[in-house]
C-alpha cells in the first residue's frame, strides 16, 4: 500500500512531513492519521531534528476528513467512535506538544481538521488565496477534537463566529484572527528566512521556551506563576547550553549550535 505521507530529514536537522494524497485533496483517514503520529514520534525521538515542517503536495493543504472514512464512522457505534476520535486527538496533542519548533505551509484549502493541524503548529505560513473553513456544523457535526487548539490560536470570540457559521475565510482574515502568521506567495524564501532564524537559536532554549509558553498561557497571573518563571530562568542560566550561549555572547563568538552562513 502506498504511503499517504512522506517523512524526510535534511543535513541541517530540518524534518519535513508531507501529506501526499493530492488526488483526494490530502483528506485524511485513519491510515494517514496513524502515519502522521508515527512520523511525529520519529522526529521527536531523533536528536538530530531541530525543526519540523508540515506541508502537503498538490493544490490544497487538506480538505479535512475523508468522505469514505466519515461514512464508515457513521456506521460505527459510540464506543468505536470514541476509539477513532482518540487517534485524531492524539495526533493533535502530539503536534501541539512537539518539543521542537513547528512550521505549517498552508496552500489552497484547509478545511475541518486541517485547521486544527495548522492551529497546533508554532508558525503558520499561508498563500494569499488560501482559504480556511471550520465546516463541521454544516453536516451536523462539531469541531470537537480540534477545538482546544483552534480556540487557543484564534480566541473564543472568533471561534464563535467561524465555528458557528462554517463560513469560508481567507488568509487575510486568518492573519487578523491569529491563525496565520504570514502571507507569502513564495513559501521557499519565507521558510528559509524562518529556518535561518530558528537554527541559530539554542535547541535546548527553544524546547524550554515552548514549555514556558504552554505553562504560562495556562495559568493566571500570581505568585505561583511568578515562581515558575523565576525557577525556569535560573535553571536555563546554569544549563550547559545556557552557559555556552552566555559565554559565546560575552566572548563575541558564535555559539556552537549556530549554522554556517553558506549552508
């Protein structure tokens, strides 16, 4: 059976996961979800991987759930649907909690669960004509599994509109509500600029920074949160990479993790 996704890692440690089902607009089913989870685990466990890029082949990023797969779910009972939804939930959580920086390149259409994939990534690039749609209520469903990540990205106020209307919105609106970070027609050039920035940063600090963002955003202001931030900066200062970074800065030399300019 032909794989529905591709996984590659380049010499710089940039891993790429590519949705590879263009004839079906990269719609996902249980097989693709399983493959994506496997690739995420592979990238997470590979110490050489420093950045993860999620992209797709063809005209559209992803049309969301595959119709045949959705039809099969309609024929299953509640317990079977629970088990199936757990897999999709695991995919979203694994992508959202991935310890290294993640970048999504979103072209064409991103519908349903594909909006969730974008929302789980740290940075999202889209083309000007890219469209998004949380279309579930049109067919009597709700965007339940992806909702924590979409609401974290765009806020409850915007979610009320786009989840309830199921209207299609484009990259400019997605940029305004926080789902997209940058609109660009040349993915390659924009991606390289981001990779240059990320690969010149401390891998351990990036991991710690992602954890910090997740924990700070989930807690109210107060003494426990202040104590957490105090402990985190103290820990990173005395860490191996913290010491290397500070020493390199004071010595006016590149830190050991920086990339050569002629990569």
